[in-house]
C-alpha cells in the first residue's frame, strides 16, 4: 500500500542533495571546492561604518577644561539611484561558516585545504595598463539559492582523521568571509569591462521584481537577475543573500 509518507520519501530520494561549494568568482563548476557536509551554521553579521559628518573633524582641542569631543554623527548623503555606492557605505558584512567537512567524497582533503589556505593570502594583480595592487582573491560561495561574492578573511582547518601513511582523510573547516560590495572585474567601459556590474544585499521583504524595477526600470527584468545568479526558485531567495546585478547593457546577451 502506498502511503503519503512513502511518496514523500520517494520524492526526497529523487531530489539531488545541494552541496556547499566555494571557488573563484569567475570559474566553472569544475573549479569549485565542494564540501562533503554542508555548514552546521551560517552566521551573518554586519559592521556599519562611522562616516564623519561635515565639519565634525578637527573640532576637538587639547588642553585642560575642554570637554571630550563629541562622537561624529553617522551620516551619508547619496543619490538614491546609486545602489553601488549605497552598498559600499553600509559597511562590512561578514559571513561565518562553521563545521564544513571534507571526508574525501568529492575531493582530495589535503589539496582542498591547501587551496582554502592559499585563498586567504593577498596576491598581486596587474591590469593591462601595468598598474599593480594587492588584494585577496575574489570568490563565490554557493549553497542552493544562497550565493555570496566574498573575500576569504580567515580559515581554520582541523584534521580529524588520517590514513596509515599519515595523510589527512577528514577535515573540519571554519571560514570567515567578507562580502564584496561591487562585482568582480572593471566597471569603466574604457577598461575593457562591462559598466554597471555590482552586487546587492537583499534585506527585509525585498523581491527580485522590486530590485529589477529599482535598478533597471522594470519588474520584468527579474528573470535576468535570477539567471545571472543561478536561482532555481527566485521566490525563495532569502534576506542576507548577495545578489549579483549584471550591467544594464548585458540584457539579451
């Protein structure tokens, strides 16, 4: 006899398990590190910047009898349509992933942990104009509908099991990620990149149609946002998700 419980178990067996993965922001699926067990917890925290209000700097004077200078009033004046600048002014969003686990099912444990540690080191980047600077590698963390463009700020690897030869075959990893306020790549049209690329942190009850209206002038372009981020079910995108916003001229490509 087929019961509702049996049908539900059958559907669950047919549903592919979504594994958490981390890789270079511009990469194919084969370049990602895939975890055998998803994180036990994801903690999202935000640190607001304390911008100086006009005229508040330099008012404090040394000397007896002077009261301590007042703390600057957090105040930022930005054009409402400048989404990228608003995101940058909001501060730093940290994402803490705890107890991600490797056990050799998807990848070589030692090699995967070495790659994670490498991604937490600064590298030198040089553009076509021979201008050089250092930055952390730009990465993308994906787990189902949760997609974050990030820097890897801290890695803690704990090896918990070893082969007879001493090679690690199981590891538990804690990661601390910092969100990237703007999308990877140049945004100046003269630099060879597409203008207008950026990311947006979904908050509250924001929806993709609402975001499309604000950024592109019409709700119908939510499909382009969903396609660019690989959202299977755009209606279930959660607050706290960093959504990649393609340049306005990328539509229809």
